[in-house]
């Protein structure tokens, strides 16, 4: 991104989305603009799709463990009480 001409974009988002973007950008030490540019580059490079695919494969491979853990949790939670 360094050395490239900058273009200003305008977008309207819900305030909670804007706040999440500000906080995450700050966490990463980036401006909101640089953070959004990174998201777009990751998305268009296929990084996001690969990560989602990897997560889906992981869940598919280990679904029985999640099902067992969920069933065990259900046995420990008294009727009428649910985790938030």
C-alpha cells in the first residue's frame, strides 16, 4: 500500500460497526482506512475464503466432539437455566 495514490471513499455503516472498525484498527496499530484496505485485499485475495473453508473442514472433522461436549453441557445445566 505504501507509495500508492490514495482515494477517499465514503460509506455509511451502523454506529456499532463503525466503533468495531475503529477499535480493531487501533488494536492492529492501523488507521481505519488502512484497516479497511487490508480487509478488502484479504477478501479479494481469497485469504478470507481459505480461512472460512479451513474452519468448515475443522468443524466437519470434529463435529462429533462438539456434539458430545454440547450434550455433556446439557446434562450439567439444570432445566430452565441456560448460558447467556
